[in-house]
C-alpha cells in the first residue's frame, strides 16, 4: 500500500528533530568533499566526455564550484537517442512486473540516501533543508506511487467483451518508444524523478536533459535508477543547453514523445516543432499565475499564513506559487497589516542554516529579473514590503532578494499577468465576490488557486467556477502550493498544461502508453 515518505513528520512524531538536523549536516559535509568533481554524461551505459565543460556554481555563494559538467552537443543527443531506440527493443518487452520491482528498489535506494540528495538540492538550487528533504521525499513518492499504480492496473491490460462467439478480446496499453525528458531547475529531484520514472516504468526508454542549474542532483538520481536495475541504453543522460541538446531531442524523428516542465513560451515552441510533421505526444507543465482569494469572512491569520508560504516559499520559484491575491475591501487593511508583518520577519539568508526560510533565487538572470520587476512595482504601484536585493555580509556572494508585496497596481498591469518566478506578490481589493472570481480567472494560466472563506456558498461557487487544475480551501499550510503525490494530482488548465492530467494521480501513466486491442479466435 502506497504511503508518502514524510521524512520530517516521522522525525517529529518520534521527537527526533535533532537527529534530522544531524543527518542533514553530515550530508552537507559529505557533499563538500565532492566539490569540484567532474561529471560525465551517460550514453548506452557508458560515461561520455565532451570537448568542453561548464563550471557549476552554487546560488548560495557563487565562489563555490560544485562541479564541472560536460557541454553536450547535438551529436551527443543523437547518440543517446540511438542508444535509447536500440534498448527499447528489449526494455519495451520486459514484463511490467519486473519493471515495478526495479523501481521499488530504486525508491528504496533513494530513501536510504535521501539526506545525500537533499544536501545537493540545497547546494544546487538554494532550498532550505526542509524544502530540500521535501523535494527528495516527493521524488521517492513518485517512484513508489507509479510502481503501485502500474501494479494496481495490472500493467494496464484488461479483458474486454467478446464481439463474437469463439473470440477472446483484451485491451493492452503499450509503450511508444524513446521519450525525451526535459527537466526544470526548481524541483531537481521530484520533477526529474517523476517524469523519468513515468516514462521508464511504462516500458519506454529515455534521454534525460537535466536543467543546467541542477545537473548533479539529476546525475545522482539517474545513477540510483541504474543501480536498481534499469538497463544500459534505456536511461541516457545528456548535459547541455536547450538550444543544442534540447533542440535535437525535439527535432529527432526517432523520439516518440516528450515530457517537459518549463515556461509556456518554450513549451509552445517545442510543441509546434515536435508535431510539425506528425502528431506526437507532448506532456508539458507550463507554469502559472496563481491567485488567492481572501473574503470578508476569512480567518485572516490563516489567510496571511497561507498566502505568505505560497508566495515566498522557495523564493517564489514554484509554478504553483501564489503571485496574485484579491482581498475584500472591508478586510484589506487588516489582512495586509498581518501579511506585511509576517513577510518583514521572514528569515532571508543562507539556506544551509536551520532557521532560514528564504534562500537565494537560482541564478543571475533571476536576480536581474527580480530587480527589474521590483522597479516596475515601485514605479507603477506601492511597495509595502521588500523590493531590494540583499548584499549584507556573505549574502553579497549569492543571489539573495527580499520577499516583496506590492499594492495599487492597475489590474491589467504586466506584474498581474506574467509569470514572474521570483518572490513578488501583487495585491488588489474587491467589493463583489463575482468580480473577485472573474479577476482570479482573468489569466492565460490555470494551474493552482486558493480561497479563504467561512461561507459555504462562496466556497461552493469558487470550486464550481475557478479555472485551475489544483484548488485549495482555507489552507493555512499554503494557499496554492504543496500538492502531495497520491493525494492531489498536479496539473494545470488553460496555458498551464497540455493534457489536463496531473502528475502523481491515477490518470498520469496512461499518457506514456498507446492502446492496442487484441482479439484471438479460439
């Protein structure tokens, strides 16, 4: 029976929080011993170099060189695709029960080494220790959930009615072939592991292109998959840029499908190119502009906590982050007073420290975008909290910024419309509930949304009419973020996704399969 990993909850229930911190600190020490290591690509089970390499620094402190990764090219991508195509001949015919066993073993290996992975997540993308272990827990959850889902559905094979006497028929779901897995930086364990597992466990083979901002976590997870028994050639890892490696994956006629998490612009461009000659499956999660609605009857403390965590957790770099909040005029001032006070007191700093809530943004580009958006907020609205970068002490060596709340912007302002992916929250007020609901839906995106209300009729209307794939009500833990595998399938509507089926849910795996009807006359 599938159960979520819940590392923090287990330590807390045993009153062993101190042990949690000791394990994490030891993992940090071990990671430091590996700084500067040279990593290689994996093609057909062999470790492959490239003529050039890239120094990979930490956003925590850019003076720290975490390692060196090869600068993969289109040629490397072609070799990996050819390797995956050849491996599919055997892996695609491997009994689904054997694939389930392999991935359950992979989940066990990841669980045994979860603190190692969490340390690298912190160093690579700046998450605090709690967010990092949560990222790794989610990765393990994906692997275990998809193994159970495949088993629960008997490998997606089912007997059907016989059309005629003397015939037996059944429906069989079969893999497509080679899949490209193009992963983002912000969940380097969870999203990469989830997408890769879904493609492989259903019998496809893969070429993984990790984010250039989080290659080491990706390398370690894929090595754990190989250790568990995923055969050479079925799992290939190619480092490199989207313009070279990514484009080759998209343009190759030997790639049967792509699973991608990233920006809407890249995803739409990819979709047009990938299906230019013939339809092929593209499973893409493309971001969000997620609203929270705070009504006159809301519990304002719960609402302030929920919005705060959703807006500023992992520095706003989640596709599910809350970036818009609409507050009833009668409670606007009090809500903003409570929210602003909490935001001002959020600990911003080195995420390796146990009390830090908000670490750095991922890279120089995000750092500059934050400053650009903060200037726009100051020019066109009223910045209530934040708006500046942090350069005090050692923070000057990383990409640290302040949680920022802005009010007074026109409701059609670009900060209300564009996915920012930095910790900036835009606030507007409303008088009529229907107008607020309309504002929530006035977005090209439809990923997550939340409401705080004590009125059942408002909650029902919100649930009936909100245009989002993941919806929360009165959730103090987070207004718009924190979907759990097996509990809240994660997928978006409108421009937030291409399929309408959420990862970590019961409809996800079948996207990696195609149906064949088999009838045998007896």
